[in-house]
């Protein structure tokens, strides 16, 4: 009896120890699982699952969901070392896993977004308690119409009621760069985010299309081959960027996944060919760097050949070649620009300024493609940001090139008059042809612009149009309209003493001062001509015009205009006039009165306001 009692006690002791060990293991593992789970809370509609991810590399590409679940997993998952995983180009399939638990959120419908639209195949498995599995598929090898959610990024619906938990597995197989930037959204947050993205993308593509249209108009006007190469580049770049961010697959070829999968490397080669030709022509490499010109011509034909090869090469090989050639080409372009700058090729300065932003953005993007740099916003969108700046600056560089060509033609024409008659006739024919084209382009550009480039004030043509409009409005409403005519005192002496650049500094600061003082809607400052400005004041009587004129007078006199370390004293004479237009009166009467008042101010000694 005693031995039986001892045996029972020993059994009870062992049982208590086993229960205690089980409890420790159970609660410890529960706490660990809780710590590793992404917990959904009330009031939050946006989560980044990256920090909760584990991953498994499948070298064979044959593992299925049954092979990676729970105790059946053939290999252990590795915890992610960063919030955004990127493995570069790889032939392996990758499994990703994270746990999801809805603690107290009233939202049950969520959207899991993969923010990299170039992945070939994504399989999503939502594993609920009881091993209930919901499977979803997407990727750029499937038609767009088969996507669960019609969006440029791969997006999957996730249902998780309050108090419910699930484990999410993702299997990714792709020939593009292996990246997994994940976001989890509530439906409302996803719609709001998508709206903001559409605004940003609209602005970006609007800039590119505006620059394309602007340069197309100039090319059609002057037939400069530089603009044709630039249009080749920017047109291909627009479609290339749409391919990168999924918009091309959504809107241009949604039911052509085969072409969509090859479009990215093809467009990269196509854009590269345009960039190479543009660089050759813009920097005039044949004249300044003939060896580089030969190299660039070789690059051009290589780029075209590789573009054609994308239709037969595997995507993985083609995109590696495209990125590799892109890095080499970008380095050579930068080197050519730097050497041209060293040789004092005038347009090289504008070229380098315009390209530096795109070069940085492109290099960052390509390094990210190879997995050297991590995925982040500025890295992911570095090429878009850089390219938006580049197309604007490069368009300005092309416009500046026209101005330089015009200046160069004027200089050559002046020298040609001092040469022998035969050379004069030969050069004059060349100049006449170039000046004829430039004259047509200049007239069309002037028609497009109503702003004075130096002072940033509206110009004389704009003044005439606005004055007529305000004059008619004042006559119909029986309201006063006033005009101030301003002229910088002794401006010729300023130019003679400090040079024309010193005079330009005076004009810019005076224009800025006037604009700062004009605050009423409808009031406007114009550069009337030379050193003369006009300020149009609708709904203003003579007293108001004189008051503003005195304020401008004091402001200009207090300007600190400094040029090359020397302070330039600046004063202004102002003529004021005001009228209530009557039937049959012309706006020229208002200009005449203001002009006479201006000359009266000069006659009285300048630096004052006069009126009639």
C-alpha cells in the first residue's frame, strides 16, 4: 500500500513537471508568435509588413504551399534583415511569410499591395485557422483583366475579421529584379493613396508631354536635327517610365503580357540610342572629340541591335544587358560632357547641368536593380525625379543653343565683312540659310512668350493687349483707370560706368521691387522698353496712382544694387495719369498723358512723381 502511494506521488510529480514545461513552452511560443505578428489596430489603415517578413529561397523552384507550411516546411524561413527585401537578379523562386492578426480593428477588408509591377508571377496564400487556404495569383505574365484588383501594382484582397488571425505566404518567381516592397491598406486608405499617386504621376507625365510637344513645335519650325534626336529620346522615355511603373501594362497593352514582359529592355535600348545620337549632335563630338564620335556611333548601332535582340532573348538576359550597357553609356556620356566642358565647348555647360540629375537618378535605379542599393522612396523614384528635372533643363539648354547659334552667326557675319569678297559670298550664303531658319523660329518663340526674360515682367505686347481689355472694362463700368510710366534715371551713364551687366542688375532689382509693391488683383507691371516700365492700375484714381508712385520712388531709391563689389545708385522718374474712359476715347490718350508726365518729372530734375 505504501509503495503504491509512493508510485502515485512520483507519477503526479512527473505529470506536474510536464504540465509546467508545456505551459512554459506554450505561453513562450505564444508570446513569440505575438511579437512576430503584424497586429491590426482600430484607427490605423496603413501597415508595412516588411519588418515582419521571413523568406525562403527555393533554388529548385518546385516547392509548393504544402512544402513550406508549419511543421511540413522542408527548410526553415530566415528572418528579414531590412524592411524592404531585394535580392537582385536571381533564377530562384522566393517564398515570403508573415503572420497577421486583427486585434480590435473594425475593418475586415484589406488590400495587400506589392509595389513593384515588373514581377513575373506572384502566388498569394492566405492560411486561416484550421488550414483553410485562399489562393490568389497575379504577375506581368498574366493579362491585366485577370487581376483581382485592377491596379498598376499587384494588389490582393485580404479578409480578416476582428479577433481573427492568418498567415500569409507569397511565392515570387521572376526574371526581373527580385524585390518585395509590401504595403497593407484598408480599402479607404488604398483609394486615398492611389489618388495622391495619380496626381503625382499626372504631374510627372504632364511635364514630359509638355516638353515633348514644345520641342516638337520647335523642330517643325526650324528642322534642327538636335530636336529630332531629343524627341526620339523623350518619346521613348515616356513609354519606358510607364512600363516601369505599370501604367503601360494597364493602359497601353493590358492583354499582351508577352510584349509587356519584353517592353522594358526594348525601350531601355531604344531610349539609349536616342540619347547617344542627341549627345553626338548637341556636343558636336565629330568636331570637338572625333574619337568619342566614333565610339558613340558604335554604341548607337549596338543599342539598336540589342533592342531587336530583345524579341528572341530571355527577359533576364536582355534586362541585364540593358542595365549594363546603360551604366557604360551613362559613364561615357558624362566623360564626353566633361571633356567638352574642358575644351570650352559653350553648350557643354548647359548639357552637364541638364544631365547631372538624370545621371544620378539612373545610376541609383540601376544599382537598385542589381540589388546593390536597398528599396526606398527616393531610390525607387530617383529616375522619375531626375528625369523630370532633366527634360526641363535640357529643353532650356536647347533654347539657349539657339541663342548661342544666333550670337555666333552675328559674330561670323561681322568677321565676314572684313574678308575677301569670295569668302564673304560663301559665308554669307551659309549664314543667310541659318539666319532664315533662326528668324522663323525666333518669331514663333516670341509669339509663344509674353514675358520679358530679363526682368520677368510682362512685355510690351502683353501690355498693349491688357490695356485694351482694361480700357474697355473701365469704359463699360464708368470706372477710373490709371497708368504709371517709370524710367530709370541716367541709365546710359550706369551702362557706361558699370557695363551692361551692371545695368541688367539694376533692371532686375527694380522690376522685383515693383512687383513686390503691387498686391491688388488686376494691377500689373510691364517692361515697356529699355529701362522704361509701366504699371497699369484698373479701378484706381489719380490720387491712388500718385500714392503708389511715391512708394515705388522711395523703394527704388533704397535699393542696394551691388555689381562686382560696387554699389550702383538707382533712382527713377515717374509719370502718373488717370482717366474715366468716354465713348470715342482711345487708350493711347492715357499713355500720352503718362508719358508727358514722365518727361515733366525728368525736366524738373528726376527722382520724382509728376502728373497731369
